C-alpha cells in the first residue's frame, strides 16, 4: 500500500492561503523555507517551562485572574507537544499538529490554547488564521476521543514597553476567546490532500504575493 500522505496543521494554513504555493512546496518546487526567528523559539521554550513550573502547584500567576481553568496533566501536555494526529484511511492521509499546552475546564473538557508573543496589540487581520489553527487542534483532539470545550483561546504575551530594560523585559497578557467550529476541518483536509496529489499545480492565486511576484518577474 502506498505510504500515507502526512500534512501538518501549518500545511493546511498554507493550502488556504494559496493552493498553488502549497502544491509547489509539497512537490519540492517552492522557494526555500525561511528560518524561524530565534527570539520566538526562545519565548516558546520559556512559556512552556513557565507552565510546567506551575503545573502541579496551581495555575500560572500571570494567567490566574484571566481563566477559570486548570492546566492539563504533565503527561498529557507532553504528549500534545510531541504531536497529535488523525489518520483518514479512506484518503490514506494523516493530519498532525503540535500543541503548546491545554487547559481543563470544570467539566473535564480540554480547552485549546495557543501562545503568541508580540511587541504590540494583536491585529485583526491575522485572527481568522489563528482561529483556524485552534479549530484544527480541537478537531485533532476530538478525533482522538477527547471531550473539548467549545471555546479556544489565543494568549498574547505583549512586551511592556514602559519598563526599564535593565530590570528585565515584562509582558502584559491579553487572552482572546474564539468560538470554535470544527465541522469544516475535515473538508479542508480532504481538499488539501486531493490538491497535493494532482499531477499539475493549481492556477496562481490572485491575492498571493509570491504568485504575483513570479508573474511580474516573468515580464522582465
């Protein structure tokens, strides 16, 4: 049997932004991948360590007055960080993603979260993409038999620019709640899989900057 196609959660994001660029990248014909910014990698690690530090002591102090939840158990959190996946045997494809962490509500349901570090207030233009990210994680959890809260949260850690640099960088925490709808995730996953298996790429996307750049370069 043919090896299953594996798509990450971020690949679904890429597919929604531009099916053509998604196809090109899947087939090794896209531009080189950019390097992740070091500061965000460090912040991701520090946030996870912060959660782990308080996991068995209660809720993290920076979040305590913002959420009526508790942290997921350590074993569960670590398994989510390694990755959670859903295999569709009919499609012969796997959707997977790695989660920052999870909260647990009073009914024992998992609450999907994702941490974001920013130097300024979050912009609305990115919210649809972030919401889809949370919904994909919720979909994966449900497919693995977990009960999931209908709401998910982005947790923005915004740099406080009023503090003295010598005393350390401080952050203001701003959560953003989203009502999660997972009904459309499998449809998007299926469309992405079928697109990836096409013999030829889709047409250029009218709003894709990369497609527009390539089109302009061909005019030279």
